[in-house]
């Protein structure tokens, strides 16, 4: 699935929807079919933007700032569920700021969890609020025996800067610190004999990377960045991603 973000023919979807494709066609509800002229994707965030040349497109969808959302609000997931055509499912926001690891091994951050049914074919479609504004991009679901109603959408707060860069540059420019992160828990404290009970553990430090050059080592624990207390790995990732390349962080 995908959705029109601009009346010039820009369409947002997931990277896993378009990756490894030899060609991509876009079919609208009225039966018109177009071939994607441009494909720009970012595997890290599982987002992609494609461009078609077409006239008389359906209206572009409006974006809503997902930082204003609250658990319990009603939402609708729209997409081509199971390849049966456009359909909509309703539910509520079950949780905000969720992080999960996708099948590709990438960790997706700042996800919106919903109990609105998200099935194969929904990926890339919009998650909208009751005003019809996009609050997220349907991406993944937990598909395990005994698990129901756990679907996830990438929030617009996280997605829009990436989408803007894909449109502007064709790729995403990110700062990085060259380390694998893990939120300190009782298992890490027990196994490593840590002297702190919260923070972000450096599981691995890449040789020659920014962390290595700064003198950080494997199994160090970061507890503050720029004077701000850090408890979870997502908090540190958000700080890094909101920084500019070349910025210095005091750790």
C-alpha cells in the first residue's frame, strides 16, 4: 500500500514493499495504472518515496503531528489488506514510543501500537485519526500464536524528516556514534557486575568510529548526554538522530 503525500505524484510507502523490485506499478481505486518513475528508499527506517507522472490524482493527505497523540484515541488503518483492494480497519492507539526489531534486523523506533487490524498488504498505507489526517505509516505486526491486536505504524514525527530528505536528496543523511546499544536491565547488571542500575550499555564499539575515537569502550554505560539523564537506548538514539553531523555530544 501507499498514500499520496503531494499532488505532483509523490507516494509514501515502506521500503520492504518496494525493495528488490525490478519495476513498480501503482494502481488507483478507479483502475488507472502507472509505473513508478523514481524510487527512493531508506532501509534503516523502512520508508520509501516513489514518484509517478499522472494527472487528476486523488487529493494528497494531510499530516498530523504525532507528538500530540494520546493512548486510547481512535484510529483507522487503510490499505490493500491481503491484496483484496482498499479496506479500512478501526481501533485505538494502544501504546506510543514503542521500539521493535524488524525481520531485517533493523530496530524501528517511535512506533504507534494499535489494535486496528494490520495484515499483509497494509504495509505502507496510512494510519489516520478521526479527522482523516495521517499520524503514521502502517509497517509491521506481531504474528505469533496467541498474540492478537498488536500492529505498529511509524509515527509521522519520526517519518516526515526522513521522507523530506528522501524527496530532497534521494537518501538520508544521519549522524551516528558507531556503537551497538542496549538498555541496562537486571540481566546486564547481574552478568556484567555493573555499578549502575540504569542507563545505556555499549554492547559493541566499532573500531575507528566516533565512540571509539572518543575513548568509549565496550560495556561502558552512558547515563547522561549533554546533562540530560538517559535511561533507555531509544532516548539516546533520538538524541543522536536529532543532532547534526559534526555536532559534539557531552557524555
